[in-house]
C-alpha cells in the first residue's frame, strides 16, 4: 500500500524540528555525483582559459544535461504514477529552474506532499567542476528504512542520469552527506564520533573513501592529529562547559566569538559515562561550543587545498577552505547566522534575541555534521547502507561513551610518519625528490604565495605505501580490515532493523582491493581469524564485489596507487 503523503509530511516536520534530537527524527542531506566524458574534458579544456569557468558552467552541454536530468526525473515519476508504482510516494512533482548560491544554473524537482503540507521535498540538480551534482536535503532518516523510498532514489536519482549516459566515478565525483547536527549534540556523541574517526583513519582512506585533499583525513598530518587530540582533551576537562565559560548567548554565535576553551575549568563538569553534566541547555552549550572550537582550532589545520586560500575566491575563502576535511562543522549554526555559501540569513523567522542564552531551539534547521570522507556510490541502496552504517555506529557510540584517542597506529606509517617511512624504506633521495616536486606545486597552485616543500599528505600516503616492505603492508591491511569489521559489527548491534545474516555483506566491497592483494600472501593466520575469513569471502565473490565499486575515472586516468 502506498504511504500516505500526510505521513511523509509529518516525518519531514519532525526531522526539521531542532528540539527532536533522536536519530529517529534525524535527517540526512545527500549529494550524489555523475559525470560524462564530455563534462570532464570540457572542464579540463576551459578551466585555465580567461573566463573559462564561466564558459564551462554556461556551456550548452552542461545546462542541457541539467535540464534533461530534472525533466527526465519528472517524466519518469509521472509515468510510474499512472501505472500505480508503489514507490511513487508523493502527490505531485514540478520542475523549476534558477541559479544556485554560486549563480550557476540549477534545476529543481519539487515533490509535493498533501495539500495542507507547508513544505516540498526538493531534488536539486546542478553543476560542479567536471561533474553534475544532486543536492537532496533534508531527507528524514526514517525514510531510508522504507524500501519504497530507496527504490524512488534508485529509479530517479540514479536511473535517470544513467539513461542520459552519466555515471559516477571516484576522481571527478564525491559521495559526501550531511547528518543533522541536532542528533550529535546530546551526551558526548560529537566528541566520541570525532575521536573514533581520529582513531580510524582507514574510514576515509581505505574504506569509505580514498585519500584525496577534498576530504582530508583527521589524522593526515602530525599537526592536524595533535590539534584534534588537544581540543578533545580540553572537552573532557570541561573547558567548553558553561560552568567554565560562564555561558554563551546568541551573540556569541552570530558574531562567531567566545568559543575558546576556558583556561582553568572547575572539576566535576564532565563525567565519562554521560559527558557534560547539568541541564539540557548546559549539555547543548558544551557540545555546540566544542563543535565551533573544533572548526576553528582543528578542522582549519592542514585542510585540503590550503594553498588556494583567498578572500575573493568563493570556494576557497579562509572560512570555506577548512571544509575540505573528512568531517566538516562549518554548518553548525543557529538561526540568524549567515548561510555559509549564499550569505542569506538562516531561518529568518526564528532569529533569537541577541542576549538570549544559547539553546537547542535556536539551532538552524539545516545545521549539520558533514561526513565528506565518502566516495561516489554506484547505487541508491549502496548510498543508503553507507549512511545507515554511520547512523547505526553513532547509536552504538551513544551507549559506549568516552572514546579515548590512540597515540599510535600501524597506519601512521602512511600518515603522520609518512616522511620517516619513505626515508627508511625508499631513501633520502626519494624524499628529496618529493620535496622538490612539492615546492614547485605549492608555488604554482598558490600563484607564488606559498614557498614550501610541504608534501601533500595524500602524495606522501602512496609514496609511503609503495615503500613499505611486503610484510608491513600486510600488517597495515590486517589493521584496516579488522577495524572495519569491528565497526560494521558495532553498527549492526544498534541497527533497529534487527537484520540477520552477515553484517558485512552490504559493506565488504568498500575495502580497497590493494588490501586484499596484500592479505592474499599472509600465511600467518589462525583458525577463526576474521581477517582471513573476510579475504576468503572476497575471493569467492570478487567479480560481483568489484562491480559495486565506482570506476576511478571515466577517461581511464591512472589512480595514484598504481603509479610508481
């Protein structure tokens, strides 16, 4: 039976209510990306010409494709509505065309609920360099548990672009998504989620994504790791608790100040089993203050594209460039603040008194914790399972608080100790060559402003991996696979669907094929070894699992892990 539009509308209303903090009433924003060979080559041909980017975004292939995708979605939906397809969940759909916050052409499919509903469900189709990108938010998390909505996404958001010759890839696309910030500002969840990511760089390098500067790992460099570790330590000392800061008001958020940690917080403000003590407002202020401090004190350390920072460049302004991270808190805002892209006032009908104590009800409707360490997905089901893996693991962390940061990992050989690894196993000559190349690149990319031989962490990652002896590659692979299996099993324990069978089945393909190769020669295994078990299951179903991964590039570019 078709779900009633009123039911969809009510779940949307709960998702938009900042006071409903449960993941049952949370939301997600998804940004699937697709490319054509034409979109990639067109951008490559035009980007370095005077006015080239403007020409690219106005090119008839780009605008015609955006229009074609949006209209194709509406046509297919209407045909299926007449046939009575059970995944046609809304009352109607209309297509509107306009400009996005960057003043670039965009089309929107607006799906309507019941007549009395105040909101539409919007599926926006736009452009990015080399790519076509959807913007779909907010999507109530409750909808992701309904197979009919997953089919809606499969048929329209993935199916229509495919019919127009568009496909997803790793190099020119992304699969990041936003989760409602309100769901992470209770207990110590935001801090525990960040600490978990700091302990598990494989999430954004080997598993859910691949090493790239667009969504740089929290543990990518020693300075970056130290910054995150230090702000987490101050959190657990109580330095962001209103009992130490004196309490914050709307003014602090609107003027973006006052989020520094208190120097000498009194004891007793934090408890390992619950996080911040005190009233719901105390808990909210602690976590909101912590989140803003993370953005300014850690997220801004060695983000991707750091050489490009310029106040006149919308995409690389100093307050924007820090978003190039596996986790992004730039959208942790309250009503009345300015939208991070368009500059428009957020929720202008809810702007609080400047002197009002900072409180949960002030949180902007679209305030989010963006998880950028996600590669493109080849299907709606794969995307939904990737999102729910994060949601379910967050629910696991709600029951297992106070995640402690690990000082060292085997993977550090590829990250914070990357230079030492290259020097040890490949020699000083190789390291010096990388530094010369880095200096030339930094000067070029920054237009002469950055004189530095700082090697990009992702370049160092693959140089270190290439230099590692076979046995140490195997050890890293074992660490990654065992950690990911543990994460999947922890998430499965908090999955409200109560699924039976193999929890790795929706996720096994996410592990980078290089790791299976490294593990294939490992003979030092024990009976019942979970890593060996996963290797065998991969080998038994290799072709199907690899099919579920996106191609690296539609143009056949060589991935960095295959270069010498």
